[in-house]
């Protein structure tokens, strides 16, 4: 049995013959002889069949139904599957460098944009304030900027000597901050892709970076157990927040820029008064590493996430958890219980 999608006189069919997942392209008589030899070749692939059929990889597959296809070891470089139905497709052995899948359906109604280019694991992502760009940081020592509409790489920010662990856009979207295992944080001009500042002083890897709401300061967290505050006009360190007993994993400014929240492997989150550099609250209870912190838009609540499988929501005066959010293995949404 075969199912097909038609482009005028051309159809692509999914067949279960001697090679499950083999794709047969039914075309005009003129191309039939060329395809005959391909179909007779064990392991022939989608890309070869498509090109032999005279299809344009950059245009002819947009919005088409390709559901359930096994792309085997096909080289899909240059193909554009934007808007296509790719539900149930197997890309596990295919080469996908340069493959565009903007708005493609992969499971049910979910759609995704594939950003292909990094040569190692991606550890951090951030949207630009206007939502048109995405920044990524990777173990390949680079940060990259991507066009959200097309999935294409806009620029590659190179200079860090080790993995890029954190990326953050400035509030106006003109600059990107990056943190790295090379112990530095760097500032980049996104119009030119050039490094415009290097913030040095941490004694170990930088794990997290965050801009102040007005874009004049940068906060960094580090393996050296400190969080630091930097004046971006001068590149100078203006505050060192000390007190955590282990790695500082995450930093976040309050919306008014007067406080900083930090999370740590020491199982606590802490709040700091940035006018004085003093710790003003210690949030305890997770029992495991606190990996992420985030303020609510009005600054009255703080959310924390931990390796123990919970997130906690802290209410004024931000000294005790009012709600514990427990992720359940078989549940699609977290259950909550009051503590």
C-alpha cells in the first residue's frame, strides 16, 4: 500500500517493499529510465530520487505531505521542508546540515524551526526582545545569531576560548552578552558581529549572564561561587556578591533593577540589594541544586527551579515558598500543593 502527495503530475509515494521506508517518485515517462536504475540500487535515498525526478529541493517540498518517511542516510542539505507535514518522519541517519524546516509539523499540531550549524551541544538560547532573532551558545566555543523567520544563521560570534554557557540580549536588542568556561563574559555588537567588551575577573567558568532592565549593567554568575555586577560603559566590576557556598548557576535582575536573584548548587536561592551589595534574603527548601531563577513581571514573586524535580514560587516577602510545583513523570502539566 502506498500513500502519495501530488505536485501536478508528480507524486511522492511511501512504499513498504524490500527496503521499508524507501521513497518512490512517480514522474513523467522521460524520467522513468533514470529512476529505474535508482530503485534497483539498495539503500537509494530520498535526495537522489528527488533530484533524479527533476524536483527542486529548495522549492518543491514546501507545504507538502511527507509524513511517515524514513529519510535513511539521505543528504538533505539544501532541502526546504517549510510548512511540510513531517509527522512520523525519521531523520536519525540523514544529514540535515542546511535543511530548512520552518513551520514544519513534526507531531500532531506541534511545529518547529530547525537551527542547524553548531558543531557541539547547545547549552543556552535566548530570543531577541522583538522576537525576530534567536541567539544560541554552544560547546563549540561560539555563539550564533539566527533569523527566526527562516532559520538561517545571521552571524557567528567567535572569540571565546572555551564553551559558551549563557547568552542574553540587551533590552534594546542591539547587543548580546555571552558567558563562557574561559572565565570571561563578552559583549557583542549585533550590527557588526564584533566583540566590544571583555569582562574579566571571575576565577572560574561563567555560568550565567543577565542585563539590567536599563541595559547599563551586566550580572554574571560563576563556578567561583560569586555573582558580579559590571558597568557596561566602562567594563569595570562594580559589585561582588559573595555568600554562596557552591557554584552560582543563574542570575536575574528584578524588573526595577534594584535587586538581583541568584541560584546555586548550594541548594539555595538568594536575593541581593544592588545599592549595598548585601544579601537580603536566603530562600531554602529545595534540598538540591537550584539551577534557574526568574522574577515575575511585577517583581513581587520569584520562581526557582531545582535538580530535585521541583520548581518553587516564592511570594512577598520572598522568604518562604508559598507553592511547590512538582513535575510528575506521567503528567503533561505540573501538579501543585501548598507548603
